[in-house]
C-alpha cells in the first residue's frame, strides 16, 4: 500500500475559513480562501500546507 507523504507544514487555526498565499512574498502563490469541512482540515492546492481546525470553529466571523 502506498501512502501519501505528509504535507510540508501544518498550521492550527480557529476558523473554518482560512487564507493561504504561501508566505513567500513575491515567490508565494495567489491568495486563496479555503473552507475547512467536517474532516476538520483543509490542504492548500498550491503549497500543500495543511490547516487543522482547533476547537469548534468558533472563530468564524460572518
């Protein structure tokens, strides 16, 4: 069985909606918004950074 390698970085967040721009300034990637679903994490399709929800997502502001 082949398993996927772990994402390069994991960040703990308190909101189900997070932004990622690669944190590399001009060398990063376009800012995108990710929605954390019932799995309680989301992976950036550009840099593979994983955002893991801590708590119940009570940091969401609509």
